[in-house]
C-alpha cells in the first residue's frame, strides 16, 4: 500500500504490488494528484503468476484471482481505509504480465476501473475480436529496446482506438523492466485524473 499524506483523490490498483506500491513516492515527488496505490502481491512462481494474470492460460485460476483482485481487495480498501471512489477516479495498473491483467480487468470491469495503465504488456492476452462496451480509458507505454512488448502495446492501442476508446500510446527509450515504467506512472495519473 501507498497511502498519500493528503486524502486520496484517486486510487490505482496494481498487479505485482510489492514492486509497484513503493512507487507512490514518485507520484509525490512529481506533484501528482493525491493518489493511493493498492498493490496486490504477486506470486514468485512465474508460470502460476501468468495463469493468474492472463485469462487464456488457466481460466479457472484467472477467474479466482479476478474475484480476489476486484471484489475482495476492493472491499478491504473500503473497510480499512474508507476509500470509495468512482470508476472515473480509479485505475488498474500493471507491467509486463501485470499489464495483461490490467487490460483484462479494465475491459471486464469498466464499472470499477475507469482507466487502465499498462506498461509493456505480454502477449498471452490479445485484443478480443469484438470489444466490450463501454471501454475504459487506456494509457499504454513500452520501450524501444523491447520490440515484442512494444508491438503488443501498439496492437492494444490500435484495437482500443478502433473501438472508440480514449487511448494514449507512448514509446520510451528503454528495455523491459527499465525505470521508464516507474517514471511513467505520474504521467499516467495526471492524464487520467488531472493535476
């Protein structure tokens, strides 16, 4: 968890939480809107993580993780912190396989997540042939030195745009896992929620 010093005006639910939650300090340093980060812990076992994060590998495992992420974690945040913000003030965020999770949850739960923040999405979850409606806003970023992930991000950006979604697609100099993931978060928050 990252709990901002001022009452949160936005909340970001993040996959790979033990890595992402500490990035709240970057938001503070950038002068971003007061934003809470709710980091959902990830598994150390990479195949199991992929099965939880991408709906195509193990639909039952993904569905269980989806319920936990959307329902249980959301209810805990409301009870523990009293934070109940509208979908317009709530985003889901992920990097790499977590980016796949962010896209999947954003498309499946636009009533909960009004924005998707996605960095360097993996290729296990691809845009569906028919996009659901309504669609959340989406901000994607990927690095010039990670062509596979850059191609996936561009594919998602094009598919979402074609379906009428509000989309930002940014290319940064960098490789998979570089600091541009962290450094992009304040830009994502400002784009989605204002300064």
